[in-house]
C-alpha cells in the first residue's frame, strides 16, 4: 500500500487502484488511521485527505486543501465514504451527493452512532439501491478489498 496526503500529488500507476478515503476530519475520531491499518497489506494507493498538521496560519491552506480533495476525488478509481460519529459530516454529505449520481465505483460505511444515519441511508437507497451500506470499518475495508480485486 502507498499513501498520498495533501499537498502530495497522486500519480496513477496502471496496475494499482487509487482509493480516496472520503469522510469527516474535524470533530470525529481519526477513523482513517484504523481503516488504513486494515488495508496495509493491500496492493492499492490510498488518497488520504487528512494531514498530520494542517497549516492554520496559512491563508491559502483551506483552498489548497479543498482543491486537493476535489482533484483527487476525480483521480480515484474507487471512493470510500465513512460517516463517523461526532460530526454531521457536511462536506462528506455534499461529496456523496455529487458522486452518487455518477458511475464512479463507491463503497459506503456509516457508524451506527452517526447522527444523520436515517436520512443518509434513505438518500443512498433512493439514488443507488445497488449499494450495500456497511456499519463498521472492518466491513468497509472488506468492501474496498473486494472492489479492488
């Protein structure tokens, strides 16, 4: 597994799937660390938008972050969504809406304690009834592995 974080640019390799880890960053557990641990032995590229140290003092940092995410969502072969407890995940909900109406492969997991679980499940079911939503990071990792075979 290789991991790419902002501002590092992901370069596609023909025999490796690029998997974008979409989901909350602020106000929630660092779930990406746990998911990456579950995927560490896979021959995939992880596009991880969560920086170790976000440069809060840089006035251009927010735009750079959003542009990195926007561009790397487009580059991804698979988008993995995780809706964690602790935050409403407003940006993630926006991104999910955008990508649900495309043919881009996506997998979705929702923490059972996520505050907006019911409405999110209904929206997914209405737009893409073929998507099986899971409720643990372990199950999400399994879906990612299966999609990358």
